C-alpha cells in the first residue's frame, strides 16, 4: 500500500507541475498581442489542461481512499491544487476571449468601396462571370430541384 501511495503522490506532483508550467505560460501571454495561431495553440492547451483536471481528480480520489488517517490534510491539498486549476483555466479563458483581431480593411481594399467594406469577407474577387438563366439547365434539372 505504501508503494501505491508513493506512485500516486508522484503522479499528483507531476500533474501539479504541469499546471504550474501552464500558469507560467499564461503569465508570459498576459498583455501580449496574440496572433490567431497563438490563440489556437492556447485553446488546445486549455482543452488538455481541462482533461488533466479529470486525471488529477482520479489520482486524488485514490490517494484520499488510501490515506483515511490523513484525510483532512489530503482534502486541503486537493483544495490548493483545484484552486490552481480553476485560476489557470479562468485566466486562459479570459486571455482567449479578450483577443481582438484587426478587422480594418487591408491596404489594397481601401478606397475601392469603403461604404460596403465587410470585415467578415476575407478576399475580394473582382471576376465577371457569365450569367446563366434557368433554361440553360434544362427541364430535367428543374424537375429534380422541384422534387
């Protein structure tokens, strides 16, 4: 039983270290203007951290079951580590939600039609395509669409 406790305690220490490393990474990102790639990477790391929380909970439950004599101490340890998880998750979510990308028109689009610029349009294509009317498609196509 002592060996199992040591193994579980080692796993818990590893998880705690990973949370600390994630939190240190968040501190580096605070106040920095993030690129879309950095936001995507942070989102992926956040998902991984949330998964790690489930792993921590499982390990901690096993430790608490083994250490019924020191349950109060183990519950205090759980509280400290859970608080670190919650703070890191909240900070990561705050950083992700605060990111605003520059949606001003690109230089090549300025002056073309400023009144109709839509920041949701990624590319402006100026191609004239021939117009087709329904009769070019034939009656079989019309019957198919109607059904």
